[in-house]
C-alpha cells in the first residue's frame, strides 16, 4: 500500500494528518438531539428535560452496538466511501432532529446517529495510526502476539494511543458543548443543528478533494448478528425509558410506561433466545479473565466519582447565579485538564509505572477536586472557584478512562478485544 494512502500522492503528510484529525470534529458536534445545554434546549422547545436525557441514552446505546461488527467492518470498508456515506447520513439526521419533535422519530434518529458516529470514529482511528505512526493497529485486533516482547509492545502502544485519542476526543466534546451553547444563546437552538450540518458537508467536500479511490475488500459480513443487535438495543431503550420517565409519569400509571416494560421483557427474551446460537453478539467468555472484572469495577467506580461534576454545576447555579453560557464557559477549563492528564499518563506509561499507581493517581486528583469544592462552598461564591476543581477532575478522569481500557485488554485473547 502506498505511504500516501488514503490520500492522493500530492498530499503532504503533515497536511494529511491535520485533515484526519479535523474529521473527528464534525462527529462530536453531531450528537443527535443533545447538541447543547439541556436546560437551554428544553426551555427553547417547551419540552421535558427527560426527553433529551432519554434521547442521549439512545445514542449511547447504539454507539456500543457498533463494536460487535467492528472487525468485519474494518476489514471490508472503503475509507472514502464510508466517509461520504456517513457524513451524508449525519447531515440528514441533523436536519431531521432540527425540524422534528416526534419522540419515536427522534429516537430512531439518535440510534442511527450513535451507530454512524462510532463507525466514522473507527474509520478515522484505524487510518490515522498507520498513516502517521506506521503502527498497524488493526493487526493488534486480528493476530495473537508471537512473543512476550511483542505482547508487551502492543500493550504499550495501545496505552499511549488510547490516552492520546481519549484526550483529543474529550477536548472536542468540551469545545462542542461551549460552541453549541454559545450559538443557542446568541441566535437560536436551531442554529446548532445548522452548524453541525455545515461541518458535515464541509467534511464531505474535503474527503472528495483529498482522498484517493481504493478497492473494497471482500470479507464475510456478520448479518446474522443484526437481529440480536436490534433486540438488545430495543430492550435497553425500553429500560432507559422506564428509568428516565418513571418519576415523571408516576411509573406504571401510564400506557407508555407499560408499553416500555413489555418491550423490554419481550426484546430481552428474544435476545437471550437468539444469543444461544453458534456466534452470539456478545461473547460471555470475556468474563473468564480477571482483568475484565478489575476494569469493569474501576469503570463503575469512575462513573460514581464522575457524578461529582454535578457539584460544580450546582455551585454555579446556586452560589454564582451563572447562566447556561457561563456554565459552558467554565467547562472549557476541562480542555487544559485533559492535556495535563494526558501528560501525566504518558509519563507514567513511558516510565513503566504499574497500573495500580496510575489508577491511584487518577482517583487522588478527582478526590482533590471534590475536597476543594467542599471547602470553598459558600452562599455567594465566584466562578473562579470552579476552575481548579474542573482542571483536577478532568486530569484524573482522563488518566483513568484511557488507561483502564488498555488494562482490560491485558492478557486478553484478541478474539475478545471488540467485545
């Protein structure tokens, strides 16, 4: 394969790397219906805040449904065609979310948005590393390492790559939150979707001008997993609907809640029945490995600790009377926090520090952020009091998020990586 792939030969390598990095940006501005502050959107559209919470969860559900199809997709994809089709679909979905207020239609849009976003993120990630660093990341998911030294090198490369990727994505997400809130505040919430549509159209133009044509590889596509993915997605969506709207609709006192319960039970039963086949959607053999349990426990603990970001939001609302725009501006301090966390994680990995010390350092930073907020809380406060805890919180979170994934893959057979 030419070293300029997937670009034309005239494309300078630094410019090609910038193009690939820029293609991440439209993906995280296209988040279904959750493009800006929930309170701003709900107040502008006269809808329930729960609508946006539920639709955001729907997008997350189908983001996870992409990974069982990851390896066949990466082996058969045509990079240029995936970008063109994916960005065109995101443009259409953003347009629909801007004009439609029907919850079932928006739910389908969010499902598709989450699936397409992850497909495009994987498309970019597995092109960027070989193009920029010469690391064949796809081989790490296809072939077992031949020697212990090669296994150690793969673990080392995965840890560094995941740290950089997580930091970059988190920075884009924080920037997109601020830009979306700014546009909604200065103009109207509808313009956030128009901005996302403009970005996706610009990305399509860049791909058309710079990416070369490449043959499509043939590989067996796992279409038999599609019914399992659909049934599991529907079951999880029904469960999320009950958890989000339960208190609002007095639990099972409304037909929609009873319908959600029936959908959850039927689709969960259908998924379990289909999963008894030869090749289930999710392989439970991954739970035979102890590092999987360790990483799952760390992620659950991180989710609990990460909820402390609500302390900063509550402080801004109660003690400083900050608007939605001010809250989004304070969250921009997460970007330097992510960069600090990336630097710390990279130093720890390069020095061969044990995972337990990296985990301890990450949780310690998040603990310091919570303690700082605890001792600085007062009825009349300053927005500057939230800067340091935001920095510390995101620095620790970045260290934990990036390293935990690599830790879970430690001594794990490659057949379980996508799971």
